[in-house]
C-alpha cells in the first residue's frame, strides 16, 4: 500500500534540513519516514513522534534526554541516532539509514532458522545490548521488528530507550499500572511489578531465540492480558518439544534466559553472549558467519524500523488489581539449579502474626498514618505536579526564586519544601522552586563560525555573557570566531562570561605604483585572489598599477579578491596617409585625431612627407614636410636626411 500520498509531511522539510521523501512505516508512538539530510547530503531515517505525544511537555523533555543518552551509545550493531529536534510541533529523531529488512521479515520468509543461524543472529544483538547494559541503559522492547538485517549481512538493533520514554510518560500521567512493551516479549517482573533492568532484556532475547528456533512465540492469546497471564504463570517450554533435533545445550540456554524468577535468569546481555559462545563451542560449530541475503528481488525494506504486526506492536496496557492472578512457579520443567523455596508450614503462627500486624497498623495510623508522603516532583512541570498532588489532598505554590539544577530541565521543579519523602497532612501546601537548568553547560563548537551564528549557538546553550576580542588572521575571514575561552567542549559557568577571539582578517598591502606582475605575486602569496582591469593612461607607464580595491590598510581575509586597475600606457592612434594632401587639410585631420602638428614649410602647399607613419601615441607630435607638388614628388633637401625621401625616418615607403 502506498502510504506517501496520504501523508501531509511528505515533501516538507523539517528544521530547514531534512527533506521528507516518503512515509515508510507507522507504529504506536511514531511514524518513520525516508528523508534526505540537505546539510550533509545523506539519506536518513526520520522518526516523527505522533502529535498527541508531541503536545506533552513532559514526554518531549524525557524523549530529548533519552535521545541524548542513546546518541552516546556508539556500537556497530546499534542503529545510530544522528540528531533530534522539534520543528512546527513535530518532535523527531534523525537516525542512521539502514537499507535491508527486519528479522521479522526474515522469519516470515524462512519460517524458522537452524540452531546455528539463530545463535549467530543472537551474537550481534547481544553484543549491542551488552554495550547498553554496561552504561546502565535498558532497551525494554527487544523483538524481531527491532532487529535489522542489512543488505551486506550485518545485524543492527534499533529503538534504544524509546520504550522507556513512553513508559515514564505513561506513569507520570496515571496512577494505574501502565504496562509498556510488546506482550509476546514482556518479562514476568514487568507485568507483576512494572520494573525492568538488564534481565528484562535477557528475557525478551530468550523469547526471541525460542521464536527463531521454532518459528512461533511460546505464549499466544486473544489479547495482551491473556499473553501476559501466561508469561507470569507458565514456563517457556524447551524448543526441542516443538522442533526435533535441537540439542539439550540449546534447550538449556533458552530455559536459563527465560526463567520467570529474574534471580535465576542470566543477569545481562554480556553473560547471555558468553553462554551463546559456550553453546556454539559445545556444538562444534565453527566457520564463517551465516549471512541472510534477501529472499526475493525487490523485497528490501529500506527503513530504520519496519512496521510490526498488530500483535507485535509496542503497547501500553492498563493493568488493574485482579487482572492477573498471583505469580506461580513450577519447578517440574527445570533443572535442579534453584535454591529451595520456603513453604507455608505454620498457618497458625501466620494468623497470629497477621493479628499482631493489624494491631500495630492501627497504632501506626494513629501516629503517622494520617499523613501523606511528599512524592517525587523534581523534573515535573507545575501542571503535572498539581495533578500528582490533588488526589493526595495537597496544594502547591511556586516560589519566586529559581535555582540552577543538573537534575531538572529549565522550567520544571528543581526542589520542594517539604522534601520528597517527608510527611505532610492533607490540605497543607508544598512550595516548589523552579529550575533554571544546569549552571555549568558545555560550550558548543563555534570555532570557524561567523560571529552571529556563534552568538546564537551560545545563547541556545544558555550562555549570554559574551565578550569579543579582535585578532588578526591570515586564514580566517573577518568576523569569524577563531577561539573561545572556555574552549568548545569544556564546561562554562552561566554566571560567568565566555570570551571570543574574532578575526579581523589582515591589512591589504599597498601595490599602487608597482608593476602588475610584482603586485600579483605579493597578493597571491597572502592567499588573495587577484582580478585585473586595464585602461589607457597618458601619464602612467604601461603595466603599472594605478588603483587597487580594497585599498591600502583595509581588512580582508584569505581567499578574498583584490581588484587592480593597470595602465596600458597612452592610447595608440592610427595616422592616415596624408601625402599629397593640402597642408591645412592634413593639419586639421591630425589635430582631430588628437595629435599636435609641426609643419616644415619651404616651397609649396602640399604634404610631401610626414613622420611618424602608421600610428603613434595619442597627443604626440606629427611632423609634416611641404612639397610644391600635389603627389609629393620633387626634391626637398630641407627635410631631415636631405634629398628625396631623406626625411622619412628611414621609412622606405614610396612618395
């Protein structure tokens, strides 16, 4: 189905940079587009949050913070996050563009994988998760839809941290049990206690390994609640029960990864990866890695996150008390590697203890139970905090003071009085102090940028006290930032100042009066471009520079152009052949052409000879010798050189 024509964002540009070319996929929280980064000239996958989520300031801030964390996770098996931004109400992520298809598409085409293929797919997935677990990051939504297979056989994991952002947002909006994830891959502790750590990802990877080996999910049902029920109360069966020939070591690996009690599960992706290598060695499987070429031509889904089937989409499920029965564990299907569990051997003692607890509870209520506990409000905006406090019968007031905070984004709550965890009676007021954001922020990379752009980047970072110092530079254009103190990447105090060194370029040397070749060499040595214009000048010798622009002492930068006006010398004018002309006519013609005329008159009224011939500098003198003959014949011994033709400056032209 063509999803492009119905989408208003297709053909638009976000942040003046990302040209959206086509709509590729849609999910529960975002739509994925193929886009082109006009600034860096590369293809990217653009994930744009749904408008309902983008209108929630708490979600947007958490989404931005999580995007920053994910962007720092650099691993060859993780789809990289390049950029994050908000434009015209659209909150987006710019991610690595991955031509290929999802692991879900491979499973649909193949049905299931061999044990060796399944383990080799798990290796890069676990390597990516291991890098995340080492820095305290949990994926929370591992499934075949979030594993990409590139055209050259590489495996990449996508959507790190996004499930956590949505889950945190849902928990901030409701007091019920908001369960975030894909039902088929949820761990029992996510369902029962809404908690997640590295073992949660291990469980999901175990479910995915089972699915790769068997071609089916271990727990299915009519709705997410029924699937969640099975995760809590039923063990994942050994894959060999579905597919014959799977070795006991592979069975044991799946069982260890999908233990319902997280205490007995593999602790993180690193331990899971080590177990995979151990199983591969036990199977004696060595050799080149398996690659997964496309099943058919044209079946490549060029998107960073492909569409999921409805039952495999990331969902938010509202669980209420009584939706799920108590957690039950069955040891019959497991090896004897667990410690024994305590049994209920003393019911009467239990009843007595309950009565004692009831009595103590009444006494506790009289002393402390009437109080409410101040909830954690740091990082929330005022409206969200008020929603949190209203059901508790508490009121809120905002202090006129603000404080810097590394924990709370600017404009959110940074501190409360009373503090989090303190007791307070219903009806009392909690005073909150808003955050100005962190006091120390990282100086952005402004070296080499125009001063106006640098000032905007500093202001965006929260730095407004800026000092500018001028400095000459042969390399940087005037008005370009050369350096800053503190330097880019270092922390700067928002209460202090940032000093910028700004290029004034350098002074143009004086070349007027120089030979054009010498002037060109001097300017080009300083990395300046030279343009030449030429014109005749009666007073300036040929090839001498008459003017320059910019002028002497003006500031320029490397690569700027200096224009030189160069003299061609006096203008040359063609002299007509005036022999035989009447002297007055010849004089008039030559003066019209700009010459001065000197006549050597003896006898006659016709031009016998003249000098120079052909052409001469405009304004120069032309000499004429008079002849009594119209055709210039006859002797004129008074001309220079004497005799016929003797005064023609040794020119041998005939009379």
